[in-house]
C-alpha cells in the first residue's frame, strides 16, 4: 500500500471545528465495536471503472481508510474482495504504527466456498499478523491458515472476540459481507466516505442491501469528500 500524507478534516457535526485529527476523531468508540468502513461515489457506487475503490476517494479518503485500520483489532473482508488479488496484508505508515503501538491488525476473510481462494496470495503467505479465514468449509482451507469454523456471521463475530481477543472489528466490505453483518445485527457504526465523483451506470455497484434506520453521529469534510458516521439503530 502506498504512503499517504496525514490529513486533517473539517468537522461539520456535531460541533463545527476547522481541523480535527481523524485518528482522535474515530477513536471515540467503545473497545468492543463493529464498524463498516467503505467509500462510495456520490451516485452510490462502491467501484470505479476498474472494479475497485481506489479511483473513488482522494487522499483524505485514503488516509481515513488507514486510520480506521490503525484503530481496529481485525479487518473483515468478503472473499470476492480478497479474490481481486489487490488486498495485501495490512501495513501501516510509520506514524500510524507508532500511534497504534502494536502490530497491524490481521485481515479476516469470510467465505462460504473456501476452495475458491488462492492460498498462494501474499495475503495468506506474507502477513506479519496471520490472516484468518471464517468459513463452514474448513476442509478447503490451507493447513497453514487459522480458521474460525462457522457459517453464521454473528457467531463469527462472537468467536473472533471470545477466542481471538479481537474486540474492535472493521469491515471494509465488499457490499455482500457488509450486508450480511448488518442483517445479522452485529454492526454498530457505518462509516461511509462519499466521494465527489459520479461513476454512471456501466460500472455501478450498489453499496448495501438491507433495510434499517440510522442515527448521524458525526460528519467531516475534506476536499469535497464527505465522511459520514452513522450509528446503526438495529444493532442487537
Ligand atoms: N468501496 C469500497 O470501500 C469497497 C470495499 C471493499 C470492496 N469493494 C469492491 O466490492 C467488490 C466486491 O464486493 P462483493 O459484494 O461482490 O463481495 P464481498 O463482500 O467482498 O465478498 C462476497 C463473498 O464473501 C463471502 N461472504 C459474504 N457473506 C458471508 C457470510 N455471511 N459468511 C461467509 N462468507 C460470506 C462469500 O464468499 P464465497 O463466494 O467464497 O462463498 C461471498 O461470495 C469488489 O469489486 C471490490 O473492489 C469496494
């Protein structure tokens, strides 16, 4: 992952402030927390022309993405996102490493069909903190990869906390896994970074597929990108 210059954000809500440090701002939650953090275009797409999210947000989005990682105990992703091959083991810049004060959070890949994953990817072979797989299909997972055996997302979250000590969980998507976790009632906060970009129809990928009410917790802005933080009212 390339280096990104640290960014300050303008806080619009709750109390306006000209410059806030995202590491402090996003650190205002309990230790046991599940946050979904994703970027989307203004017309609601989570992918750009290349089918990835890099072209959507600017440098402030990329910095907040890193800050959310630095704040988390584990980073949850769906298998399709892992299959893009673009997701490496989590690394942090020197500044975020120092502020975090411990090794990077492990990636946790959710899959129902584990046989479809490439175990030779650096994600599985080169992670300083080993990548974990959550699946009901444990027999298909490479022997060197730690597994949480379940098909139930709520049980997976409980076991990551109880058996692995991973309390603060960050789901980075994709939409399918984020939807699963929201439907299971285990998400506390939705962090949506809305980029000032229109993607149009051809490459449009919908962000979430769930019905529920949300409460706005905070709103920040930088270079026309909006950083929305919503509390999930239907969390159990
Ligand atoms: N904008 C952003 O912030 C952002 C972030 C991440 C990804 N993306 C983009 O999103 C796209 C991928 O999103 P997606 O929605 O298609 O896929 P996804 O959520 O990354 O992965 C879906 C897969 O995850 C597994 N899965 C989902 N729910 C599960 C559950 N409850 N238990 C076990 N496994 C579960 C299944 O894997 P199996 O098929 O192996 O069973 C499913 O097919 C990519 O194009 C990526 O670039 C955007």
